[in-house]
C-alpha cells in the first residue's frame, strides 16, 4: 500500500464497444485521481460514459487501453483473484436501485459482505449495527427490504457498501429513485459518513444541487474527464 499515492487513479483509460454499426469509442484516454477523503461529483449527460467509467474504476471491466491504479497498484497487472480481492475489500458500490437480497433482513444484508471477506459473524454484526445506527436504522435492522421504505432501502445499501471499510466508494445515481426530500436526507447522511470515514468517493449524479455539495465536479467530454 502506497499512502502517498491517490486512492484511485485512472490514467489514459480507453473503452471501445463493438456493435453491428462498428466500433464506438466511449472513453478516449480518461484521466482522474481521487485522494483519500475527497468526494467528487461526476455530472454528464446520459450516454456520455458515466457508468462505463464507474465500472472501470471499480474493476468490474478492464479498459481497452490505459491503466487503473488502486493505492498505487496497477490493477491491470494483477491476477483475477487479486482484482477480486481489491473489489471486495477496498471498493464499495452503491447503485440507483438498492439490489438488497430480499430474503435477508437489513442487518443480514450488511453482515454478509463482511463474512465473505472473512470477518467473524459477531464482529460483522457489531459493525453492521454500528452502520445502521448511524443511518437511524437500528429499529429496522430486523426487517426485510420489502418492509422498508425506499429511503430506508437505500440507506441499507449504502451501509452495505461501507461495511468492509472501503478505501473507495463508487456511487451511480444513489438517490435517483427517491423523492426530492428523501434524496436530500439520504445524500446528506451519505456525505457525512463518507467524510467521517475518510473514504475517496466518486458519485455520479444528474442533480447539480447535490453536486455542489461535493468537493469538486468533473464531467465527460469527448471521452475524457474534465473539471467543471
């Protein structure tokens, strides 16, 4: 681990999709660095490549060119097992839809990723309850997702993403399915906990008011990352 290096860095990242119409370059040499404790908004029109950038940053896909570094390590040079370990232990994901496991309680949904990472059940439950309490969800810990409101479901999803104390949090429209008032509350809670834990966060949003609450804003222009 190189603490002097950015938590996450993209260098010259390229992504090209192939269709019947030919090759479609989405990213054409994207550069981006996130420092620990920094929260960056990614604002760009639909189809500009926001989700693609997040997938590459989260090691869910491999770039067609360029490199993705996590704590100074070139993820492209790692074996698949090592990339999987980084995704599990160092990167948290939040999506527009919560993707909670419907048959498990809120508590169990936050416990499971920790146990997969090797934490004991008792330690995982303690960490899960700590996170749920921070979101005001302790009284709802025993409820399954179907018995939670949309805002509560997304809070649980954020708690799950933070369960393994990731270095990097990647969020794709995390409040996109919520009403305006609930979105503001959930977003404020997300920012507060991310800042408290010193996580480097990249949050895609269409909402300029939410983006203004973050440390800086970037967009995608002609397949490259530029500041706003």
